[in-house]
């Protein structure tokens, strides 16, 4: 990087947005806004070594989140400039051409992202430019607590107890005052339009149901939080597992892209919990957010969680090579097990899946089909709007038994029993698997056991209008347990 003119206190600064696509409770933005000119930028970087390319659903969400952020910045008097390419090359070149005094950003926690940020900081400091990073995605930074061994916590409950003793992270920051936009430097790196990033599906356009289900952006995030506090939070401790109702927060995609901060959610929960009847539910939801914090804590200490077993003993697991027909049936919701099929179709239609069903569907792939958890993790990475670099692999490893504080491998979800327990009247199944909607409740989760006359009366032909089960549950379970035994040997 060429030597720069010594920046003056009135020189412009750069606010580099990443996974913090909001203007409220954004410490980096508040620090960058000093009244001097400000360049607000976003770099779509799929070139830097080790960066994981976003899946299709996440790309769709990012497009709309960036559009919403751009409008918010414009309302404050600023402008969002978008770039595509190597973040290091673009940020350092822009800093040079604009003679900036400082660059501000919110931290990321993957090893590849940390390496890029560290390299950019070093180069900017060498050029006499401040580079300042801030907490923006978590309540507490992953290095603020350590297990007695000195490394990462392996048990969530111990981690969460330790984190809860830390000083509070403070109240959320307000939206900063007016931003002073600066004319873009003539020699700066080439900007692109949001459309030029080509984040949206075109041929075919499969996102119509996503558009109906979601409102990406900061405003949508706060509307979703308000709806959660006014409704599902009331009986969240039990309602979150009821598949027939909207009993979860559905905030995960908004958190993934930083349209709302966990601090803002905790602040709102504290106020809600002041009403005594909501205290228990609020504490349960705090723990759910704590699991997200725990996953990032583990990611920071074990950067390869998406590719390697945390429990090395699982390296010996004799996974089956996935059969194309079986894998396609699982992906498309054609396994013959209604609650799994409903979940996989919900995922394809909305970019989201109820968390209880995620566990059921993942357990089926890993255990009944004996397919490596990484295969499922990659599919979820591509199809989930909330595909998160810490949560997605850690949750898959949890189901597989190979992760931190994971469920044991021999805990194998029975999709029939799970469906009957959490969707007893088949409301969820009928919503996404309409071809068996006419079945009585007794058979909705096990149509292959329905009497012939019942199937005939409802017009269902197993193997034609709805598939027969692709694996026998008892046989799949026995195969999984035998594989576990061989691993232990």
C-alpha cells in the first residue's frame, strides 16, 4: 500500500459493514460518526482464502438486507457503497484514495475472517491510519471466558454460568445522528450496484415463497421481535416445540445478518420479564440465545467445526456413501415419513425449518440413513436463510454426537413418535404435505400402517401419490447402533 497523506481530524473515515447490517446499536458506526465525512461500505468477498461462499437462500436474504441498510443510511444523510472482490485490496485501496483517518468495523470470528482483518489492520497501521474493531454480533466476546483447562468450554451449562457472571454489556446504542456523506474519490476502487452482485435467483425464480414469509432488514427484525414478545413468548417454554403454531421467535435470520443485536433482544426481554408471568419464558429464550453465543465461543477456539469432528473418535465412524435416490428423497421431502417431509418442504419453500424438525430431519439422515453429518450441513447451508457459520455446523455436530455438549449418538429420534408428540393433530404435516391431508390423525404420521380401506377412501396410493418409507426405522436404528459399536472397537 502506497504511503498516504497524513490524515487530519476532519479527514473522512470508513465504516465497513459486514455481519452488522443495521444502524441502531452499532458501536462501530457510532464511533465512526464524528461529524467528519464518512464512507459507508460493504464488500461482497468470495475471493479471500478460506471464506465460505453463501448458499442460495442466504444470498437472497443478503440482497434485501443490503437494500434495507442502504435506505436507512440514506435517511441519515449517508450513502452505502457496494464492492465485490478481495476485502483487503478494496479497503486498503479505498483508504489510500480517500485519505481516510480511520476504518471502523464490527468483529467476525471465523479464522479466515480474522486473518483478513488482522492483515488489513496491520497494513492500515503501517500507513498511519487507525483501524478500530468493535463487538457487534455477540453479547460477550468468545475469549472473555475460558474453561479451567484454559481452552474452550465443552459443556454449555458451564459456559453459560460463567458468561452470566460477566458484567452486562450495557444498554443498546441509539441510532447515530446525521451522517456526513463524502464524495466518492475519483481513483477509488470500482463500485457495483446491488443488482450487479447477482444475489437473487433468476432462472428459475424460486424465491416467491421466501418473499411472502420474510421481511429482511432492520425494520423487519424489530417488527418480528415485537410480535414475539407480544405473543409466542407467553408460553415459550412449551410452545416452542408445538409444530402447529408459530411458537418460536424466527429471529435467527435477522441475527445472522446483524439486522438486530443480541443486546437489543436481551434488553427487550428484560423489560418483558419485568412482567412476572413472562419471567420463566424470557429466561428460557435467553438460554437459547446463549446457545448461539456458545457456538461462536467454540468456533473461535475450533475454526474447523464445519469440516472436522470435534470429537475425534467419530473420525472412525463407518458412514455409508449416500445413495443418490435416498439423499434426493431426504432433500425434497419424499422420505415417506411425514414430519420429516413436511420439514424439508418447509425449508425449501421458506428458507427456514422449525428447530424441533431440524433435529428430527438431521437425526434421520445421520442415523437412520447413516450419512455423514457434513452432507446434511452443506444442504442446510445452501437452503437456510439463517445459515450461520457457527450455529449450522455446531447443531449438526450436536445431533451427530460429535460436537461440544452433543447428544449421544445412540439417541435416535423416531420420526413417528416425534410427530405424534409435537404435531398430534397433523396440522404441520398437512400444511406442507397436502397429498396426505385427508388421513385421520391416527395415521397422519404413519400412513403405511393405515388400513387399506382408509387409504382407498382418502385416495392415497402409497408409492404413487405419496412415497413408502425409504428405510425401515428398526433396521435403520440397528444399523446405526452397529456402526457406533464398530467405531468404539
